[in-house]
C-alpha cells in the first residue's frame, strides 16, 4: 500500500508541475511580463525547494539525536508550497520517512488536493 501511495503522489506531482507551467504561460501574454513572471516563478521554486530539503534534513538529524522533531503537518505544508518536487528527492536522498505509510498517505491526499486546485485554476484561466 505504501508503494501505491508513493507512486500516485509522484505521478500527481509531475502533473502538478505541468499545470504550473500552463498557468504561468497563460498568465504571461506580454513578452516582458512573461520574462518577469518566469524568473519570479523559477526563483521562488528554487528557494522554497532548497529550504524544504534543508528542513527535511534537519528533521532527520533531530530524529537521529532524539531532539524535538518537525511535525508532519509542517513538512507537508512546506512540501505543498514547494510543489512536492523536493519531497521525493529528499526522501530518496536522505532515506527519511520512506517507510512511513501514514505520512505517504497524507502526502498522497495533499498532492491530490493540490492537483484539484491547479486544475480548477487552469479551468478558470482557459474557459
């Protein structure tokens, strides 16, 4: 079941990235605005994903030293702000929260909700 949650979350995350690209392209009708919006979006995603990987590493380090942990809710919210791209990379790279079925189920639901919001936004922009 854990593998199913991870596979579904991973697939939905890839779809979410495509939807983000569609939203950015649809909002940028002017070439100057397009360059500005693209730069801002890429900068935001780079910063938030690096921040997320650092927070995920910090949680793993705290787990190893029996210190106060970062809550799953905070990890999931930050992952959502980072469009979940770094969640899967961090899980593989740091070997952290890979076997936690409850966490991966929550990640799957969170990614599904993110997909619904992005699909609604695309529908509103294109229809």
